[in-house]
């Protein structure tokens, strides 16, 4: 056992410092480029880049130089609040939501996995994750500029580096963006755990997390969200060059406001692969495996809904109209999905269930995530109502077709809901359907003309982003699970699984 633990530590260390080797190395003094979220909605102000990162204009005498823009206190306060809300989504919200759905003998194991994986990814994010996701490298991965958050704070001068929002000359402290995005990375890895709960070694979970985070989450985040920022777009002649430095999926023009591809499809696909590789639980399909504490699951779902306002509305990166749009869309779509799931379950199963209502809420939250600031109110109604029905089918009909023991329906809710939301974003982003469209010219920050918007073209672009995410995450997840199995063994022995992981893995019990 000692040898295995030492091997695990060695591998984690190697990945932490060597995994970044897939990035293009850059000079250490190159500032991080603008943090990227979804392509800004129609009239949304574009992200502001650190003044040092923007291309230099014609040289001016020092006396004539314009003062560097400073962060707006309202934006900073809102993003600090949003970061705390997203942290709440994992601990305790996701942990309680998942914990209530497993059997009582595995309750603490789920809480432990979510708690520790969240902490592990937070540390890895600050060591190398942020740098690989949000600095300039190539179309697939970033560079080494921000290893250990180097350059974000100069203690000698007392200066903080600035990062972008979605408005020109409207920065936020880069460390704030680091913290906000850390919570996204951490909850994504924690989401995967629900697919193979109740039967996996704790040590294998940690090793898998390090590998998948490094080689799936970081490249997908870079491909979808990294670009050079609006302040770099000072001249039409620079547009092609600047766009070529962005992440691959960003270059294509795919819209993902808060993580439909990066978070939900990415995690959901990895979860399904894990369910296949790990195998079904002992007694699956023969023994009763009902949730042991639905009140806890309801509390977890409610906290998820609460925290999700930080997840979606916070992704505007400013306290502005698009944060408000994302807020109301998140509120409305989730309520629509609860009703949709509940009534269709009532029709087809004879009784509406609390588990169904809670699952419907999460389905609505997932589906509206890529669309939150990218669609109008009509889009929120439609996406929420459709998500409830589609994800209900995903955890029932589709699950039977796939034949996988996805314990807590990570694929049926997160992957399927994320795919649905990503594709419908292309539909309801259209100004003709009440959507804000997107910024067509970052030099002047002007929106696409309604007559120029093509729903078919945008849906195809969205589908390309979805396809890349599905394939990339699936391949990396399979390799990561196989490595963890080879090194540590994925599955606990049958007798330990029957006794429950709380006692056998952690020496504790949730209930006396």
C-alpha cells in the first residue's frame, strides 16, 4: 500500500509539472492575455485586457500617456460574490445532492470525494492549470507564463496585474479571474464522480482527476474561452492575426457563455466512460439501490440553483445588463425544467417524484448555462421546457439503451443537457427569436445585423464545438481510467463494496 501511495504521489507530481509540456513555451515576462468567456452577446462590451498585454499604439511622451484603466468596484464586488457562490455549488451543494442519492453506507465516501477533489483541483489550477488554460500558446493549449500564478502580483511594488472583462478599458484584478475560473475547474472534476459512485478506490479517483484535469479540462477550456481580448483589437488589420492566436473553438465562433461544453459535456462524457470502464455495481439491476436521503438531495439541488447565479451571471465578468440577462434566464429556465420534468414524469410514470423535480432543476441549470447571456427570454422558456423532457428521457430511455451503470446520471443530465443547451444557443441567439446575437466587429464592438444572422450556420458551429469536446474528453477519460486502474486498481474488492465505502475506505459512518 505504501508503494502504491508513493507511486501516486510521484505520478501526480510528474503530471503537475510535466503535463504542461504540451504547451508552447513562451518568455516568462509575457503578460497573460485576456481571460475569455463566451463570445460577448450582441451589444455586450468586450473584455478589457491588461494595458501591458494590448498591442502598443503610437509612442507618446510620458506626460501625454493616458492613465491605465482601473477596476470598477462594482464589478469586483460582483465577481467576488460570484466566486463564492460557485464554490458553494460544489461544497456543500453538489456533495449533498450526490450524497443523498447513494445508499447510506456510501454517503461519506461521496462527500469525501467531492471535498478532496475540489481541493486538489484548486491547488493544481494555481500551480499550472490557469497558465495552460488562459495564456497564449497555440490553438489547443496555453503556455507557462503564469505557473504558480507568477506575475499576477508584484509584492515589491504592491501592484496587481489586470485581466479582462467584456468591455474595453474595463479590467478586473487577474487574481480575481483566477479564483473565479478555479471554481469552474474544480466543480467540473467533481461532477464526474457521480457516474461511478459506490465502487471506486479513493486513491484511483485522485489519480484519474489529475490526468483528466490536465489533458482534458485545460485544453477544452483554452479552446473554448481563450482569446486576446477586446483591447487588442485596435485596428481592422490586426483582426485575423489576433483571432489566429485564440483557442480553436473560439476561432470557429462557437458560443459558450458559462460552460456548456467546457464543464457539462466535458464532465458528462468522462462520467459515461468511467461507468463503462469501472463496470456496474454489485447487484445492479437485481438489488434495490434507491436514494437513502431525498431531503438531502433536495437541499443540494436548491443550493445548486442558488449558487448557479454566480456560475452563469458571474460569467458576464461585470455587474452589467448581461449579468442581469444571464441571471433571469437562469432563474426562468430552471423553473421551466422543473415543471417540464415533473409533469412528463407524472404522465409516463403515474406519480411525480421529488427526485425528478430536483433532477429537473439541475437539467434546466445545465442546459441554460451555455445560453445564459446569449439568448433572450423566449430562449430561456424554450430551453428550460425542452431540457426537462430530454433529460428525463436521458436518465430513463437513453440510459437503458446505453446499458451503463451511471450511478447518479451524470451523462443523462450533464452531457445531454449540455449538448442540448449548446445547440439551442445557436438557435435562440438569433435576433429574430429575441436573442442578442453576437459581436461581429471587435474593433468597433458592433453587433451582427439581424439580417446577417444564420441560425443554421451558428448551429453547425455549435455542433462542431460539441463534437470536439465529446471526442476529446472521451479519449482522455478512457486513457486516464486505464492508467489509474493499472497503477492503483480502480475497483474496490466485492466484499468492501458490499460493506460500503464509508467504513472500508474512510473508517467512518455517516449515521450511528
